[in-house]
């Protein structure tokens, strides 16, 4: 098993590559590093975000205190990060999940993320909106397309938060087909 820099100083390299580390070797510094990958602006969703999310869930109880202090210290206006932190803390503390599919929505594999959105859409479950909406900024086209389908299927344009997020999304989207689909949905407001 390879260890991540043998828990040496993390600041040695700015572009730290992911590696396997034994859970018993995980300390608060590593947990804070993973949480920092979650604290990125939601428009910066990347593979690091999804890997950090999965890693923190796997680490479990060791993250509880650090995660709890992060939630208390966060003064974020946007609830996305708070929702993610609270989901993780609830899972770690009680090992019960109200939103069973959230770990799949933030899986490192983009195919799993897209399929999960389609499953939620087929089930007609709108309660996942707060976890799906940030995925408009997913690095993968298929995930962003799945989010647009979800929003369109449930006619979510009546929700002011969805309108605001979709408007920002349309301005930034680089894929012309996805951008047109976003415009089409936005016109329904």
C-alpha cells in the first residue's frame, strides 16, 4: 500500500496527486485538506471535489469533529456547501441517510452521477433538487445534460433559485448543444 506523502507536510507541492492512504494514518490535517476540496465555489466542481466527498464518507467518524467545526465556521450564503457538509455529518454521526442517492450524485465516476440523476428523474423525486442543481457546473457534459432534463421534466423554472442558477449556467456553458437546451428550458419561465 502506498501512503500519501507519509503524512509529511502537505504544502510541499501545490498540485498534490491523489493516492491511497491507510485510514489509521488519516489525521486532522488530511481531513481539513479534503474539506478544503469541498469548500471550492460550486462553479469549480472538479474530480477533486468528488474524490474528496467519497473519501470523507469512507473515513467516517474521524471526520466528525473537524466537519462539525467547519459547519460552525462557515458563513456561506449559498446553501449547497452547507447541505453537503450537513449530509456528511448526519451520515457519519447516525449512519442513516435521508437522501440515499447523494453519495451516487457525487461519485467520482461521471457515469454514475448521470445515471443517478436519471434514476431520480424516473422516480419523480424532487427532494434531491438541492443536491442536483449544483451539478449544472459538473465538469462532464452528460451530467450537465442530465440535470437539464431533470429540471425540464419537473418544470422547475417556477423556483427562483433554479432560474438564477440556470441563467448563470447559460452564460458560462461552452457546449453549444447543452447551452441551447438550457436556453430552451429558461424560456419556459
